C-alpha cells in the first residue's frame, strides 16, 4: 500500500520578467530574488533599495507619531526627580518579560526606584489585575507602567487612578470596543495610522521607544543602547511581530549586535542553546526556535521572575544559573507538547473529531496543561491546514480554557466574537487567540465555531497553505543565491523567507531520523547531467518512503557540521511529479472556487433585472496568494469588470481600460482609487494570472 504524501495548497506566484528586470539592474540581485521582492509588494527600484538598506531613509520622530509620548516621559522624569517608586507591570510571555527587563534596566540606569509585578499564568491569567494594583498601592508605588498589556484592563486601571497612582499604559494589542482605559498616558501603535513605520511594534518595541526617548531627554543613553536593542531584538522576534517598518530597520542592526551582547543572561542563554558564533549575525530562526522557546517556557510552566533576573543581572554566575532553569523548563515543555500532540492526534485519527465537516478543529481533554496547548494548536494547524481550537480544564474543573490558531481564510478574533454568548472571556487577533467557557457550553461553542467557519472556509481551504515565490533549477541553488537571501534578513512574519519549487525531482536516497524527521538526497536532470542536493523534511518521518519522482517546494538553508558548510533544502511541500508545462494550470484548477457572493461589491443589484433577458455567462472565479495574503477574484464578463476581494471583505472593482477603480466593502461607501499605482497594478496582474488571462 502506498504511503500518502503530506497535503498542501500550492500557491505559485506569477512571474513577470518585465517587472523584475528594473530591480535586477538596480540591486544586482538574481532574478529569483528580484521575483521574491515583487511578491512582497516591492515593485520599484527605490523601494528595493530601502528594503535592502532600511536605514537609508529618514525615520519620523516617535514623539510625532505617539501623541502621549511626551506626557509619559514627563511622568517618568517627575517620578525620578521626586524619588517616587515605579512599578513595571508586565506579562508572562517573551514579549512581556523582555519588555519588563528592558524598562528595569533603563530606569535603573536613569536612577529610578523601580520594581516589577507579573501575573501568574495559572492563577491570574493575562495582564494587570486589581489584586496587583492594590498591592502596589499598599507598597507605596507612585507610578505604574504597563508593558505588553493593559489596553483592555479598564477596571484595574480605573482602580489605580482612584487610588491616586499615575499610570503609563504601553501595549500593542487591539483597542477594545469601549475604548482605552483612563490612564494618564497611552502608547499603543494601534492608536496611530497603519501607514506609520511604528505601527508594527510589539510590546517590547513600545517599551524601547519609551526608554530611548527618556534617555535622550536625560542625555544618559551612553552604555545602555546596546543592551536595550538586544532585548528589543529578542522580544520582537519571539513575539512573532511583523518584520516590517521600524521592526525591520532596528532588527537588522540588532541581529548583528546580539551575538556580542553585553547582557550576562543573554550570553548564558545563547551558550546553552548553541547560538554562540560571535562572528556572524544571529538569525531570526535562532531566536524563534532556540532562544525564544527557552524564555517562553518559563512563562508557560514556571515563574516569570526567573527570566527577569536572567535579563537584568550583571552577575555571570546568577545568569548561568537562571539560564539552566530556562533550559530544564524548556525540556519539560517539549515533553509536554509531544505528549499532548500525540494524544490529540489519537483523537483525530480515531475519528472522534469531525473537523472536515465542521471546517474547524475543536479538540478537548481535561488533563492537558494549558500553558503549552497553544504550541500544540499551532502544530495541528500546520499539519491539517484547518483552524484549531484546543481546550483543557481550568483549575477547579468547572470551566474550560483554550487556545486558538487560524488559517488565512479564518479570522480567530472574529470567530470568538461570533461565539461571545457562550464564552466567559476571550481575546486575540486574526491568527491566534485565547478563551474560556463553562464546561457545559462546549458543544454550543463547537456549533458556533462551525457556523462561523462555514461562512468563510471552503472544503478546499482545509489543507496547509504553501506560498511559493518562484520556480528554480538545482543549477541556480548556490552560495551566491544563499548569500543574497541572507543579505536580505531579517525574514519573518509578513516578510516570509523565500520558498522555491522544482518539478520532476528524483528521490535518490531517503532515511528516517530520530525525532520523526526525514533526510533525503534529491536529483534533478538538467541536459545529460543529474544535479544532486541533500534535504531535510521536519516531522515527515511518517511519510517514508516518498515516491521516486516528485515536485518539491523548499527553503534554501546552510548546514554547518564539523567546520564544513554546505547547502541543503528544507522541504515544506511535496506532490506527485507533473511536467512543468501543466503545473500552473493544475494549480489554477485547484484554486478555482464557486463561492456565494456576500453583500458587498461582489454582489450585483438585481432588483431591476428583466425576467425575459437571456441568461448571462457565469463569472470566472479563482483564488490566489499575493504579498502574504489570500485573495479571491472574479471576472464579470457582462460588465467587463474584474473584482478582487481580500480576507477582510474589501473589494477592488476595476473596469477594463479604466485608470480608476472602486475600493471598499460596498458600492455606496467605496472610494475611488488609481489602479495604476504599483500596489494595485501588481495585485491586478496576479489576479489576471490566476484567472488564466494574459
């Protein structure tokens, strides 16, 4: 019996040499990398130069972007001058803990009296609470600064103000419907225009802006800048913040500096994690897969003060001791994740979860540790390509706590809002969220999620999405290409690393390895030669043996071992071999959908239609992936109009031959836009390609 291959939706970006040739001439990049830039929405030589060197442009002052920044600085300077105690109220994830450590280091450097308070994941849940506020007031604290939380904490912040405490609220989460709490100063990038380069900041980024601005005001940044940038770099990448705007600009510098960090705890953590090559910049993956998990493990399973002490001490002995605790806790976290994932897979494979019919995977077991279920939710989402809601008992066994992860077509925050009536509390954003509910409401919760999923998720969406940048031959996979990819770091969220694909590849050798991985040797016939290269397929051991001939999608990676360096492929997708002449057509046929149009620009007003009129041909429809987002498009032949809808239900409607189009959720509220602008032009080109129109 043949072994099934891992499933996936292949979205191959359309290639246009006329578009990327100017980028090649300006940047000297290969055609593959020039195509990658186009796929990221970088369409002009000027934009490419900024992408390559973010510091080539002038950054607006954060004081101009954050209206309350000057007020926040004044409150801190006042507290320092009067000797008032300052308390940092952080959170138990990597973003919250690095934010807390960053402000402690900065404020102590400035001469402030400063302490911190972080809630317990197990006992308190997320964010500042009334107990913390009351205790801080009793301790004589005069100023509270929240980091990575607080924007939805109306009652605790109101209590703090009533008790006479000043409050600076720094956060990056969405503003609640009732608006922000009554803090004295609020710094949140969600309150500034999304066109601002500061809009993508994580919590640690907001803390960094505040600390640097105070230091500039005092003239006391000397000896501090390096360590603040190190903590910004750790927290931003570990929190999966978008690597665009100032994040990309500052991280490009921060990753170079991190390998030579002067923070004792960072050095100890890198030593234990095997990230200790001081001659090379640290890569985002080293933080995402090695350093970040060791920090996050403490917040999930242990006490956050371990990380705060790790990142604020100057004693190398204490730093190593705390790093060892992180190491041991992370091992426990890995063991728990493996156990929970295995138990979840048993439920799913036994048919106990009807996720394909429900179009959402909701799974529950009472004994799972809720500190790590979010990690398992991510793995299940990657495996099945479905939205995942994983649940377990809270303490007391009366309520259920859960974690959710979404796919491009499914907005987690909107789904939780849809199920609000059966939930105790919930929060999150498009891709992830958390929630709690009474145990007796679990079945109703499943039903509400399934109802929501049927509105936005089609059966063909229930496969992992593989967004492919360009087709490559093995002859193009060399260190010159790899070095160009590395020169464009940091890659990450909203700036995914390049994924290439090669058709008709032969499996020359294959071997399962420890940890359920698969090592293979691949060969491509070019002329009379067979070019071979090694590859690793993480967590693909169960798909052994792979068929002899396949199409592959992959990242180009470097494997260093015993002082030698060689290039390998990291496989992210595989399918039965097809010939290259039919690949794009095959993908288009898979992507073509028949959706019921909703009440927006996709919907025609048929109130004046004449019954005797001849039937109009059905519009051509397709789905495609562009600039890290999924779109659907249709060509209305009767109107000669192209319509492109994004995952937020905004539609761009364009009539052939017209330079102006409509953009919005309905024709009544749509705005006129110039569709010759690069961002619209490339989107339209991608849509036409998906529809098979040149």
